[in-house]
């Protein structure tokens, strides 16, 4: 699993968990807030991850990839990918 954090001008933490990259459908990823990004943005972002990018911008968010923590240790994963 790959997790990215999404940063905007609010204090809330947002993230996307990817089961695989690149994604093509909604069952292959999970957002911390459902519908936070449209599918087309998530697909494009997953392609950037596949190409080796670790940060960037999408919509109103700056995103960055998290490294180093095993997938089963993330707290708050609620999309059944553990």
C-alpha cells in the first residue's frame, strides 16, 4: 500500500491509500474523506507515483508520499486494505 498526504489551507489531515498504482477504478484506493478528489485526479496522481514522483500538486492540494512505515501500521485506514 502507498499512502499520500494531502495538504490544503485547513488543519485537517487528509490522505489517500493506494492498493496499487496506477489505479483505474475506485475500488483500488481509499480516501480519508470520501470524494475528496474526483477519480480522474486520483488516477493522474497514481500515474505520477508510478513514474517515481514523491510530491506535487493536484487541484487545491499539495501532496506528498509517505515512506518507511509498513502498510499494516498506518492508523486510521478504514478501507479494508489492511
